[in-house]
């Protein structure tokens, strides 16, 4: 069971899905800033 966490009552594997949406879907991050942010989050 590699990668799974377990306690006395459950076995689980938690993953996160982050969505960053601005008002009206306006693109805030451009160019190098967008690439660096993507690298940091992944």
C-alpha cells in the first residue's frame, strides 16, 4: 500500500486540485511570472 495513509478506521490517499479563477476570467499572470508560478505550484 505505498503512498496511502492509514489510521485505525480508514486507508486514504489525498490529492489536491487547485483552481485559481479571477473575476471575469481576466488573465492576471503573463510571461515569466506565469511560468514561475506554474513551476512552484507543480
